[in-house]
C-alpha cells in the first residue's frame, strides 16, 4: 500500500480538501439523522426540545422561536455537538482502527461498520449516565433511538473506510 507522502503539494491539498468534504458530508448526514430520530416538536404553544442536554430546557413561544436566531441556536447546538462526536468516531477512529488492524479489503466495509457501532455504544452510554445521574437532562440513547442513529452512521463509516482504502492505493 502506497502512502500519499510522495505526492506534490498541489495533490496533497486536493486530498486534504477531499477529506474535509467527506467529514462535512458525514457531519451533515449525522445532523440530519439525529433530527429525524429526535426532532424539534412544535405545537400550538411553541417548540419543544427533544434532543437537548442541560438543566434548563429552552421554552420560548412560537413567535420568539421564529424571530430570534439565538433561541433557535439553543435548539440546534446539541445536534451539532453530537454530530461532531459521531463524525470523529466514524471518519477518524473507525478508519484508523481498520487500517491499524490491517483489515482485508474484502471485509473492510463490514468490520468498519462494526467498529463504528462499537465506538458509538460508549458514547450513548455516557450520555445516558449523565442523564441518569442528573448531570444534565437529555434523551435516552441506549434504546431504539440509539439503533436508529448508530446503524445508518455505522454503514456510512464503513463506506468512508472503503473510500479511504481505495484512495490510498
């Protein structure tokens, strides 16, 4: 397997831009999946945060929610932070472990997906422990929502590992 170290600086910058693009796409997919599994509910009295860590949930009226960007950001930042953690696991830790363990190409997708699924389980457990011990109020992730989030993202991480392997050849 060849390394990219012998490439010119122009090609290296293209490679870096490509991987930055992959990270952004993965992060965006993670945000989308998190919002699909645990959406912001809006009823007649205003929005309700279903995916939120903190002691005091935001409780604005519907007009405050639509008029104030700061209030909308209070609802969105938990999705963004969780997506960043999941992206680090899927695009960083998973391909690194697969490459370190010298996984064969024929099993790379499956092993990478399993590695990512195993990496996301402690993340969900830490989230649930923080909620159980009252450190923050948040959603329970070790139930069905965790599987709805982890399985698609694990499959995506398997794809990232395959792309990384093919790109390095």
